[in-house]
């Protein structure tokens, strides 16, 4: 691993020096432990404070697999059923509406959906709940003031974008799954995470807010400006199942290693192996995951995290059924965060890896290049 660490160090330094991204922090691990961590660049382009292995980053939608683990813990206890209508646990969702289009005056046309989505559909992005960033009609409705942003505190109360089970489309279903965790457990989501996941895995720097005395470790989100990177004002953070966690690469590695070890980590069992197997298996049947088109270029580029070979969705993760161009093997699972943080877990190769920057828009081409080159280096070293 010494040679690989040097090659990754050279890569991230080159990416920073050539202006691809402001700062990078990354790590590689296996079932036995963390094998390497590397950081380069800056946390803040104005202060020039260095990005380090201890930098705290906003992991955004990398929160979703953690919420999925929480749901599955309650499933193991027999407190919820994955194929039950979510209204069994959240009665307010019994009256959901489905957006079918707009009338000649531009008003939303709404009707009742044929059925209420299930918990499994919430976890697999087949529920009908969508994000306005990637759904055209939702973006139109937001621009006309007909819905609130799904990133706002009250933004989950929006119509469905399609009939539950009709297709895969990335959305806010796991935010609602987080509400189920709160309702069934009787705990606020941040408290549940602390009690049943973070404390068990030793994830001491993962939370929905950064303590005041640790703010110096917090990396800023940036955008590209005419004269280089510009730090964004702080993004509002809410306690939500779909995003909002702050973490370190070190901490997130412990979560990924728990999946590699089939539910165990840091001397604790968080899930049974049969349950973890659900997180590593196709849960959307004949439906497929493919390219996603952006409706808001300031937030996201068009993206395809299947890398043009198609994929499925498990519980919590994108599931790669064929080898990806940069190396991850069949059976690997992965996902990402809005600010260009990316991870994958490759059980067959006994490998997990994460690489992160703090940059908008999502899937900025140079950030995706960062991921691909990082992945290629790792698998070339392994001889895969």
C-alpha cells in the first residue's frame, strides 16, 4: 500500500495544482482496517487553510445509506415491514397527491395516486417522490411558487412525480424514511443515529452540526469563479434522512467497513448478515438506473454514476452488476454527495474507498475525473 499511497498523493496534488478542485480528502480500506488516507489542497480558498485527513466535510446524500441502515435495524426488530404502505407509520401520507401536469393557466394538475408508496420504494427511489433539481415538472412547479424546495425545512410536503413503482428516479423518499425512523423509534433522527450507529462504530466526528470548538476543521463549499474558487456562504442544514450530515473520511470508512463486514464493526453488531445482503442485492427488479438530467445547472450537471453501463438499486446504494470502466467490480455498491463526494464498496475485492471535495455543481466534470483517476489507480495497483 506504500506505493499506492504515493501514487494517490501525486494524483491529488496534481488535481489541486491544476485547478481541478480546491481540496481533496480520500481514503481506502478493507475489512481489516483503513489502509491509507491522503489529503491535498485547501478547506477554504480565501484563508488557504489546508485540507487534512481530519477535515470535516458536508457529505450530503452520503447520509442516505446511514438512514437506510437505521430503517433496517427497525425492520430486524419486527417494528416495520418493508412492503407496508408508508402511511402505516406516517398517516399523513395516506392523502398524497400525484402531479400529472399543468393546465393552460400553468396550474398543477393533481390527483390521488393509485397507491401509497411502500418503505421499500422509499429506500429504492421508486416511490414517486422526486427532487426539483432533476425533475422537470417539479422544477417548473418550484419556479411558479407552487411547491417549496425539497431542500427546505418544510419541502417534503410535495406531490409525487410519478406512480409508485413505475420507475427509478432519484428523490426524497429516504428523507421520508428518516421520518419513519423517528416515529417508530420515538427518537429524533440525530439522536437515533448517535445511539445506534455512530457510537457503535466510533464515528465521533459525524453529526448534523459541527461543534463550535471544531469549526476550524470544517471545509467550505466552493464554486468556480473567474479568478478561481470562491467559497459559498454556509448552507442551511436540517436533520433529515436524505442529507445534512457532516463527517470525516475516517468516520465514513468505519461505516463502509461495517457493510464489508456484513453488519459488524468496532466490536458491535449493527445488522445481521442476511439484512446486509439486502443492501447488496437488486431491489428494483426489471427497473434500471441510468443517466440523470439536471434541471438546475447551478446545483448539478447531468450525470450518470452507472458510467454508461447501467445499474440497479439495492437498499441504500447504487448496485453495479457489471464491472465499471474505472475498475469497481460486479457486486460493488456506491453513491455520492451533492458537493462532489463519492464512495464505493467492493465486497468481492475486499475494498472500500471514498474521495471528496467540496464543490458545486454536483458531478462537475473535473470532480468526476478526480473520482475516475482515483479509482483507476487503486485497481491498477490491485491488478484487477
